C-alpha cells in the first residue's frame, strides 16, 4: 500500500523478474490448490451419496 508523499525505492530488472517469477509460482500453486479442493469436494459428495444410499437401504431392510 502506497502512502501519499512517499517514494518507492528504485527497482532493477532483476528484482522485477524475481517478483514476477514469484507471482507466477504463487498463481500456479493457487490453481493447484483450487483443483485439489474441487476434487476433495467431489469425493466428499460421492461419499455422502454412498452413505445416504446405504442408510436408505438399511431403513428398507429394517
């Protein structure tokens, strides 16, 4: 966050390239996290469906 009246320190191209590489790496990591979360949600939903089906079967057998 920049404040009025403050100056940024000078940057060189190496710093900017490093920051850019870090941001790209963080973006890839975030995308992988989102994919894993979606997969985990899907697995949990399937498990919940299986449990629900089993409960219904058990109620019918009782």
